[in-house]
C-alpha cells in the first residue's frame, strides 16, 4: 500500500514512520521516498489501521 505523507521531511521522520509500522506488524517492510513524500508499505495490516497509527504519530496520510 502507498501513502502520501506531506509531513515526512527527513530521515528522522522516516525512522518514526518505520517504527510505527513495525510496532503494528514486525514483518512489515517500509520504503520511503523523501523527495516525493511517499511511503510504500508491505504489510498484512489493514490500510486504515496503518493510516490511523501514522496520523497519531504525527504523520497524517493522504
Ligand atoms: Cu523529519
């Protein structure tokens, strides 16, 4: 699944986003494109669950 995350601006943000996803699904893989502010996530979790957790972590998704 792919998300636009406008608030993602540096490597620290990518780290927080990756940690947030991995807390929900330790087997998830997260690949971020900082320039495009997009994230591609491979996970068995529901899109809505991931989106909510990222929003709560300070990174609202679109
Ligand atoms: Cu940052």
